[in-house]
């Protein structure tokens, strides 16, 4: 880990076209709405089967937590109220039938909750490294709603195109049948190989954490932990909220994938957010370099730093040019 910690990027002051504010909604009050309790257990990436070499390439060896409480009863009631109001704006993609993305532009409650410093601090303590609320606003407060077709899974097996996120139940999971959040106690390479061979996932490795009620969550290193949301087995209301984070140490490679984001969000919003996020990362990388200034005659190292920066910028530009050529990536339903 490098010594420099990135300066946070504020939420955009502009609102994208078509994202009108909800209007009437509760005001977020961390003192009343948060009730953060530490998870009892944290499962390291090693237990998922990742090698030491793979783990050292990650910002932390943290994999996933046991279920822990995030919201108070009052906070959970307000979150449910807001999520129901946002349900009017669901969209579909190849992985999820009904989700709301960009809700943080529409709802001040959701935005303030997702960016709450106390919440970010708690997630950083659990992950073991300093985190910041995701700098792509569409990776904040993602909401999933049960599909109208009850036989369909809420979300297919996948890894996230971000580093860290928590999955929190907004509705009470104990009032419906099914609809579990599940993760796989194996590696993403193992799941990809099973899928390629047309074989099912090992049922003994599928974990369905018991959720005591609304406002409880699991934090995960989302790009390393394969997870999904099962469908309900009888009609009912199931809503979950997923909040994303980036490591504050920007020395780690960015996991954002514009090719994927462009498939699920409006093009102008996805592109503008991605370009803004990449510009912030570039600024912070250069600032980190200035902060670490020292006299040296190692011209090869200096040249390599500039070349690395140029490669990163070129890769960002290429992602923007390639948009539209990809498909939504996932590991299917089973
Ligand atoms: Fe996910």
C-alpha cells in the first residue's frame, strides 16, 4: 500500500437529464438511522481458494463478512419508503430484470446514506483499508427488485466491476419465501471453468447467509467473490440495496468497466461518469507522485512511471471507443 490517500471526489452538483428529484422523502440522519454493528466473522480470500499471488494483487485479503447490522429500525423503515418511491424508475438488463441505478441523483436520503462518512469509516474498518464511496455515482445505492416473473432469479451469478460493496436487505427477508443472497466459496476462475464445461456449481460451496431482517448486510470484495440473488419461490416484495466503494489508495488498478456500464446505464450518464472517475484517478495518481517527490538519477524508473500513466490513459480511451461491442458478463443461473 502506498502512503498517499486520495482526496475524495464530491458527488456531482449537476443532475443528468431525466433524473428528477423524488421530492417528498425522509431526511437522512446518521444518529437515528444508522445502527452499525461489527460482523462476527470475516472470511479471507484464502478461504475462497485464491492463491497468495492473486491475493497480493488485491488491495486487501478480505473476502466477505458474516451478516451485520447497518440500519436502525427507523433507518430501515425510511430506506424502504425511499426504495418504494424509486421503484417507478426500474430498468432491465441482461443480468437483472428490475433494478434502479442512479437513485442517488433522485433521492437525497439515498445519496446521504451512501456517502455517509460514518458508514464509510465502518466499511473501511471491516475491509481493513481506507475506502471512499464509489466515485461512479451509479455504483452508489443500486437497488434490486424482485422480477415480475417469480421463477426468475433477481440477479445471476457474477462478480462486480468494482472492488468493494455491501448488499443490504431493504425489505424483511423473513416475510418472503426464497430470494436469498448467496455467495460461492470458490474462486471466480473455478466458476468460469464450471460454466465453460456446462457443469453446475458445487452445492456444498454455496453459502446463503441468514438475514435477521431489513437493514442487515454482507460486505464483500465484490470482484473476487462470486455471488447472486436468488428468485422468490412465491410472489412477494424483495428489495436489496448495494453500495459500492473504491480503495482510497489509488495505486491499485481500477476495476471499473465502461464496456459493462454502458450496457446497463444511459450512454450519456455512463460515459460522463466514467470519464469523470478516470480523470479523478489520473489527478490523484499524479498528485501521489508529486507528494512522493525525491531527487533521483533513475531516469528509467521516471520514464516507466510516465509510460505506465500513458498506458492507463490509453486504456481508458480505448474503453470509451469500444463501448457497444461487449455483452453483459455473468456466470448464469446455476
Ligand atoms: Fe454484485
